[in-house]
C-alpha cells in the first residue's frame, strides 16, 4: 500500500516537472473527514501556483471523474464544485473548528523559487445528503505532466468511533551516538471486538511530534525518513533519524487523534563518550588497585604468620617437660 509520505515524494517529483514555482499542494491539508448520513461533506484541496492548470476530483472506488476545472461531470445532483481564493492566509481550521474532521495529515512542498509561495486557491468537492456508500477515497488531481495527486478519505457512519490505542514498539529509552542513526516505532489500532467491521472506520495515520512541533515532509527530507504500514483498523510507523545531533534529543510523541505514546531519544556526544570511557577506566583501576592491595597485604601477612608459628613451637619445646 502506498503511504502518505510516499505520496509526498511523488508530489515533489511532479512539482519539479512543472518547473520552478510550478503548481503544487499547500503545506497543510486535512485529508480525513468523518460525517453522519444526511450531512454535507466538504473536501478542500489547497493548491499553490495553479496558473493555467486545472484541478479534478476523482472518486477512487470507480475512477469516476466528479469535477474538472470547477465543472461537475456526474449526474449526481448532490455533488457540487467550488473554487475560490484562500481567504485565511492558507491556514486550515483546527480539528476542533472543522466539524467532522478527525485529524490532519501534513504535507510540505519544497519550492525552488526564492519568491513568495505564490497564489493559493481552494478547490472544494461538496457532497450533500451523505450516504454510507459515499465513504471512500477521493483524489484531488492537478493535470501537470506527470499528474500530481493528493488523496482524501471520507467516512460516512452514524456510529461513534471506538477507542484508539497507540503504543511504542521496542524500547522507550533510546540512546545513540551523535552522527549515527536511531529508529523509533509506534503502532496504533482500534480497540474493537473481534469481528467488527473495521473497513468502515477511518484509516489510522500516525503523526510524530518533537519539541511541540509536528514532523512534516520537509524535515523528513533533512535526514529523517518515515515508513508507514496500514491495514484495516491499524497502522504502524517507523521513524528513522540519520546524522543525529543534539537537536534530535528529547521526547518524541506518536499520536492518532487524541491517543498518543512517548519515546525518549538521548544523543550521546563525543565528550560524553570520552567521559564514560574515563569513568570505566577509573572503575577498572579501582578494582585493579583493590586487588593489588589485597595481594600485597597477603604477601606480607604470610611470612609473619610463619614466624609467629615457629616462635610458638620453640617456646613450647622449651617449656615442655622432658
């Protein structure tokens, strides 16, 4: 299964194909939505520097083109397309502000131009009077060459979500040398009864946080890589940190929705390694000196014991009756 961060790499390649400052997706996108039957869903795809390109919405289940360049291509009257300028400076509403949003997946497009990020437009796929059959994946596609895509997941259900359990894999305390590499891993799953319909639940995506900031794909290209594995009702994420520095030290939190777990990374510098080596040498020296002192005391005590024994025997012979 292609992961979100694999999609990010694909996006970066497509962006370069469009030329310097060409089309791309805005950094932050909310790509998972949950709603109840009868409600309205609005999937918003934020695009930068669209210029003369066009955006299409495609339903992944049957590859049906729903909209293209703002025009609806389906006979379903519940579907509409809205295109407009970003009015909030490009910031998506928080999870609390956007009703039905269950979380955000963070994307980051690296721009080669030195100017501003460019004009941002919002391309909204709106579906009214939702049905459970509307659940699934929807693709926001830019008609560059090669095409650029971002995927959004919609879940329509009238049941509440089960609890999500997140746990660290492997040791929670990780120590690695500066300049080396370290791996942190977490796993998440729904706490459901056996036989539950996991396919109808929103997919789980594990996000990483460090120093109060969410890990994004720009940092992932700077010596940080992510491997994600997903299945119905579960997910696993492995975070690899290369060329470790002191800035990587501290607590790393993996989270899904409001559930999370924490791992601690300690990056050992050369000075710390030298100090530990000195401490080990001092400890060995103390043990060695202690053993030497014991041998020395033993070497002096044996002749003295022999002398005392000989003196006692001599006195005994002199005093013994003949």
